[in-house]
C-alpha cells in the first residue's frame, strides 16, 4: 500500500500544474503567456510555457533546463515574482518525478520566498513530505494550502495521507470534500472506495468503485477491487500492490 500511495503522489505532481499556478492560467500555453503583461518578460514566459509542456510530456531533463532558463531570464528582466515562483515549482515537479528530493525541496523553498501565499507550493511541499514518509508535516502543508485556497488537490492528497496514517474518518471526509468540489474525478471515488473498504463499509465502497469505472472505464484499480471483493477478507484494502498497477490513463488530463 505504501508504494502505491507514493506512486499516486508523484502522479498528482505531474498533473496539478495545469490549473493552480496562483494567478496564471496554465491549462494551455496561450493562457500562461497572456497572464503576465510586459514584453521584457517575454523570454521568461516562453521558457515557462515550454518547460510546462516538457513536464506534461514527462521529459524531465528538458523541463529542468527550460525552467532554469526561465528563472535566469526572469531574474535578469525583473519578472513578476509569481512567474518566477511558477518556474521554480515546475522545476521542483521535474525533480520530484526523478526522485531528486533535495533539489525539489530547495526549489519549493525558493518558490515560497517569491510567493509566500502560493497554495500550490504548500500542496507540492506536502507531497514531498509524503514521499519522505513525513506524514504529519505533509498533512500540515495540505491544510495550509486549503486555508489559502480550498481546492480539489489538497483535499484529495490530504485524504490519501490520512488513509495512509489510518485516520479513516478524516480520510473519508476529505475525499468526500474533494468529490463535492469536482465530482468528475475517477481517482477521488477510487480512493474513497479504498478508505471505505478499510473501514468495513463494503456496500458504499462498491458504489465508489462502480462510479470510478463509470468515469474511467479503464481504471485498473477499480476493476481489480470489484473483481476481488468477493474473495477479500473484510477490512483488507483494495489497492494496487505495485506502482505499475496504479491506473495512469488520466495523468495529464486532470487539473487539481
């Protein structure tokens, strides 16, 4: 279960930059560039947009290089602190995806120096702490992110972390809040189904796994959970056993 939870945290880091960059619309390249005015920042904007594309394509080395270029040109041109913060966060996500955790931690810190009110920076630091097994710190960071801006992402991730630490009631509540914010996320129903399974709420869990498949028919975790419910001992979690089993069909289409 630990490896699967770590895997989903990495998956979330790859997808969450699409719509939570603190003032910048990063769902598409044009939106990102248009969010910051002023031609002197043009080179930095372009590098940030290109770095984001590389991150989505899982070309992490290129994302790191392009984000670094954005940071250098942004500093030289006096770019907006939010743009520089975003560049640091993109590079941090690439570092996290390659398990360069110390480098990621440094970039998240620099992002927060530029933008102390970045909800996504705290969310990302929460994921970093989760990967390190520092779950109490992880929960604190997700809570800070929620305090700044209550969004799907930190509720979802905090719910998974509560599940990992066997705080089942809190896990179910957070995942339910995430679903209320956006009821179209298959993985939110899936992980709530896991939390309900562990809590012994089998009938409700089955409903969540069926809803997961209604939203994502290729979701392997939900299919396995439904297939194994009849053979599973009560209270045994219905989770993939390895990161490779975790469904990744929606990695680049969900916005947190």
